[in-house]
C-alpha cells in the first residue's frame, strides 16, 4: 500500500497545480482513510488502485496534450540530433571502409608492377608471370576474347578438344571458368577496349575483388564491435600478415582469389543478419546480400561447398543450443538450398553438389528436427540427452543420404579423397602415387612454426587467444543457461557484461574454432582462417562488451566497470595501431620501393622455340605447372593440367611424370604415345632435385609407386635394372635415340621429339 500512497500523493500535487481542489480532495480521502482504518479489503484496494492508475493515465495524457511547444521542439531536436550523429558516424565509417579497400587495391597493383616489372614487359613475359599453373585460366580468357562472338567462344569451351590430348572436355565445368567468362563478356560490352589492355582488365578485376575482400572484413568487424576503429585495425593486421592471408601475390588467377571476396561479403551479411539489434529493412538487405554472394561463391570455386559446409555446421550448433531464432535459420537454409540448386544448373548438373556435405547436413537437420519437436524442452539432463540423440540422427541421416547419392550418381573423386585423408591422418599407408603426391603439396601439409611466429610478431595471435578465451567462456555460460531453460536476452546492455549472448559473436566463435582446427592440419586453410583471425581479434579489443564481460567476472568495484571498459576499448586499439604503424609502415612502403629483377630467361627461350619451331597441332608432355604456361603462351595441346581435384587428370600426370622414374625407354615411349604426345619437356629442377624432404621428391614418389624402393636398416634405396630415364636420355645412346630425338635444350629444359617412326640404331 505504500506505492499506492505515493501515487496518490503525486496525483494530489499535480491536481493542486491545476487548481482543482474539490476533485482531488475526494480522490485522496477515500483510499487514504481506508488504508489508515484498515477496513477495506485487499481486493478493494487493488480495484481502486487500478481505477486510480487509469485516472492517472488520463491525466498524464491531458498533460501531454497541454505540454508547451518548447518541450515538444526540444524532444524533436534531440531525436534529430541523435539521428544526425548516427548518420555522420555511418558516413565516415563507410568512407573509411571504402578508402581502406581502394588503398589496398592500389598497393597490390603497385607491388605487382614493381615485382614483375609488369608495365615494361612484352606480352609473352607478362604471361609467364602467372605462376603455379594459374596461367591456364588466363588462356581461356584470351580464347573468349579471340572468338568471333561471345556465344561461339562459350560453345567452344563447353566442347574443348584442343586442351587435353585425346579428350573432349567441358572446360567451363572442369575448371570453373565462370570468372573468365564474365570478365570476357564485360570487356566486350564496355567501351574500354581501346584504353585498357585485356591483361590489365583481367588483373585489375582480381585486385578490385581484393579491395572488396578488405572492405567486407572492415564492415564485419565494425558491425560486431560498434566502432569502425575495429575495421581499420582488422585491415592493418590483414595487410601486415599478407603472406598468410592471401595468395594473390604468388598467383593472380587462382580460383580462391576470385571466390574468397564473395565469401567475406557473405560472412559480413550473415553477421548482420544474425544480430538481434537490426531493423527489418537492414535484415532484408543482409538476407539479399547473403543470397547473392552465396550463389556467386558456389559458382566460381569448385571447393566452395566444403567451406559452406563448415559454416553450416556452425549454424547447426547455434540452432541445436537454441541460440538463434528458428525463423532466421530457416531463412539461411533457403539461401543454401536455392544457391545449391542454381549452381547445380549453371555448372551443367554438377554431381558433386548433389553429394555435397552441405546438402546432406541440411537434410539431416530438417528430418531430425521433424522427429524431435520437443528437443528444446525439459530439464538439463533430459535436454543434453536429447541433444546427443539429435546429433546422432543428423549425422547418420546425412551420411546415409550422401552414400545413396554417390551410388546413384557416381562421383569419381570421392574415393581418392577418402584415401588421401586416411594417409593424412595416419590411418593407412599406401604406395599409390596420387595420395602421396597430394600429401606433398604445400597447401595440404601441416603449417610450419614460422606461420605462428609471424602471427605472434604482428601481435595478432596473442590478442586473438585472449579475445577467443573470453568469448568462448561467455558462450559456454550462455549454452548452459539455455540448456537450463533460461531464455536468451535480446536487449542486452553494456552493464550486463554478456558478450556470449550475441548470436553473431557465438557464430564467429564456432567459425574461428572450426576453421582454426582445419588450419592446423592443412596449410592452405590458413588463407581462410587468418583473415578472420584479424577481423575477430580487432572486434574483441575494440568491443566495450568484451571488457565489461571480463570486469563482471572479476567483480571490479574500485573503478566503475562501464567507464573502464569504454576507456580500454579505445585505448588498447589506439596503442596497438600506433605500434603497428611505427614498426610495419616502413616495411610496407619498403616493399613498394624495392625493385626485384624477375626475368626467367630459360622459360622465355623455351616458349619462343615452341612458337617458332613446333607445329600448331603438336602435343606437349611435362609437369602440370609448366604445361599451364605452355598452354597459355602457345595454345598447344598438353597431356595434363595443373588441376588436383580431378582423378583422371592426376592419373595422366602420373603417367607423364614417368620420364623421371627408373623405367626403360620402351615403357616411357608407350606411355607417351598412348597420350598422343609429340614432344616431351624434361626439367632439370625435377630430374636433379635436391631436397631434405626426400619422400616428397617426384622421383622418390615414382620409385615408391613403381616398386623400385628397397629398405636396408631403415635407409631407403632406389634400385632398378634401368637407369633414371631423365638422366639416361641425355647420354644420346641407344635405345633412347631410337625413340626420342633432342630438338632443344638450355640450362633448365630439354625438349625431345617422340619419334613417330622408330629407328633402331645400335
């Protein structure tokens, strides 16, 4: 009744100001006297309280109507001022994000030109700079531009019989050539053909996408932390650790250089979509952006569905622990399904998408949710048991579905990938060349210690571990609350100190953990993980919520925790940014001033001889990386391609590599003629390779697969009744001269013509 007396007193004072003494005297006397006498029942008091509250609301409404115009104008001014402040903050943040992307693209362009002397080279020398076999993609871009029409060029790529000898392939499907097709179309329809060379248009598009990549990381960190200072810090760490965040410096046309910018935009849109504090218009914008970028990501990279499977696994964990509204997860599933369906159609009914783990995971989760409608109800122990059963149903259903699809629609690469994983994790050993060859690829090996040392020296790894620890512990607390039946809070305040209850933060915790685990196994995964380490760490050190969460755990009372968290979220990134600028800014600028000399004379001589001396219809055999350059610069057919996701091409690569094995001249001749080879190129760097890791030399892998290895007291020896072909053929004696004729040589390469007519000389 104390609250009632207070309300009545306030009402009395207000009515006195309005000069209505009779009315409020009657109102006050009733309830006050009743309460003092103690004769009125509790129900009567409550009834009168509700009546008085209604009268109070009416009076309050009257007061609102009678408010002076100055108060109304003041409220409007405050609202307008707040809106303008937010608008200015967003404007300068977007300006900073775009500026960071443009500056990074300009840096890449300048660095690339200085590194390869790109603007001063001839066309042939520029094309040779496409390393690691990536020049093959640029060849198809040139082919599309040289075709009489866009439609004719596209048709020729779908029925390509001039690339792999003896085979007609759909190059668009086999090599994921949609970036080259789109760029050739844009180059044709734009008016820049007289101003920009095709190679600059192509390279500039890749650099432009890298600008989009950096801008998306900026926006993602900004959205999570609430300040665009975090975005600038994320970009700074990304540029400093460029050797571990991108491969655009080494090989421009690679598929992941085209695809990862779309993935970064998709992650940024997903981050905004998962956030609780977004308007319906912003949520719709994020949904549409996520849909477009997911489809683009699937279209331009053949391994994209595996990456999206890891992302889908993160979202599956969010849904299983009831950390995100089911409506949002259903919308994300619609994005996945529609993107997979469209990519399946555009990629000529690619069977790999039907058996993709992403589709299996979605199907399993939908069926398991249908059979477990009450999974998220009950006490803690019951919910944990239901959760384990849910995991079992999802993965059992998904694996069964994938198995049935592979039986109905055979996918050729599934078997050798499984064998490779068995060898990778030590579950099996094999003498097969293909899995052992893949094991030796740098991107599939375990990262070395220098990788973590570089991240530590750039200060990103220590802060990352700190941020991850705080967010992970807070996420575990949130999961425990949800399993205990407590509802998740959607309107969190800074004083709450619960950073782990934000769905976008929980997603990125799962995201970085899963991709980080893969990065510890495969060196190539660091290009997916490290950029988000930079983004996630920048968000953490700039987030007042993270510091407030720590102070809540420490129960800080000497200093006001809110004030201290705001100070640290500004001071710490400022100190980090200043130290990075002082130490690394001179290094980055020094990279632009450095002028290395890149000129591969031997390769230029090789390509020049092929162009001038070899017939146009000649077929060349050699290592896949070299054949990519040969195909780009000469257009000649080759026996294999630098593509490691196709088992048929890998087997052809194994056959071509037999020139470095201990095989007879007759055996090698039969292998090469079966591939319709006219010329074979032997590389000195492979034939006489010296490496501390002997098990990964091409000649050692061939000796193991051919059974030419003998182990004596733990030491491996290679033995065969025939000498090593690449060394014996240089002696120019029979029977090698019967089958092969040397037509060109320099310090790095020897070209031998495969004789069509065998001349026996003894």
